[in-house]
């Protein structure tokens, strides 16, 4: 296990946006943190009321947004106009090119979100949009968010990358089997969790290689993202 502590991440404060970068992004450059396997970006963003990202382009990237609290208004060049809320996951395959904007529509509440980029296994695909609510996802369990095939009701993406979400109360215990040749990245979104016996808190993360099992134990009420990568 290689652990990245929350305070070791890149940080950018723009007034309207407070952002922590797990991997190199924008003005934050760390040659040792250019991504992990196909996982390229995890940005932990707090967007102030009435503020947001104006229309901007993306290409050949799988973009996943998870709302930890608040609301986010999304518009894109595919014609989608949606407001996603706490517990929602939004997916966009940028493919051969798409533009989108993201704004906090609230007048008084910041929106806290994780934006995740995964490098696709195929370039130039037709852009695609999907969303799914995990607001009522089973607590004390691993819930499959994305997969290559879209199995078990997950969102199908253009990469052999599974994203699992766990909401854990104190003493909740879940396990994930890591098959041979697979690798895991575990990101603690909120709370405090023991990952294979190591205590991690919100913003911390760990890369796990050469292990067959991953055990997550809640210490405090927590949300955990587990990436199972090829």
C-alpha cells in the first residue's frame, strides 16, 4: 500500500473555487503523481454559491462527477441540461469532442463534488451522457457505480475500470476481492476508515498492488470510492 495523505495533494484556491488535486492538474504539477493506471484525475472541489465553470471543451476522456453535498447544474453540447444533487453520479464520455458547463445554482449553499477522469481504451467515440442516483444506495455495502460492461445496473464506460462506492457507519466492514493482475485505488471522500488495517481520513488515498483482498472498516461515518483497475 502506498498512502497519499490529504495534505500532500495539490491545492488551488480561487475564491469561487477551492480545489484539491490528487494527481497533477492545471497549475499543480507533480511528476510522481501523473495518474494511476487508467485513473488520471480526482479533483475534490468546493464551488461557491452562484459560481461555476463556464463552457469548455473535452476530448477523449471518461468524466465522472459525484456530488457529496449540494447541487450542480450541467449543460452540454449534446443537449443535456440537468441539475444533479447530493448522492448523484454523472458520467460523460467526451470522445470525439464535447463542450459543457457546470454551475452551482444555489444562492446560499456551496456544492462539494469529486470530479474523476479516466483515460478511455478507445479514442474518438461518440460523446455520451448518463447519470444515476446513489442517494439511497445500501449502507455498509459496496455499490458498483461504473464498469466496462454496465453490469448489475452500473454505468458502462469505455475502460475496464470499476468504481465502487461504500457508505460506512462505525464498525461497518466490507471486503473487495482483487483478482490477479488488477490494481486498486481507494479514496476516502469523507470520514475515517481503516483500509487493510491502515487508518485513513477524508482526502487520504492509497494505491494497492499485489494484494488479493481489500477490507474497509468504518471508524467514523464515511464515504469511500474504490477503483478496481486493469
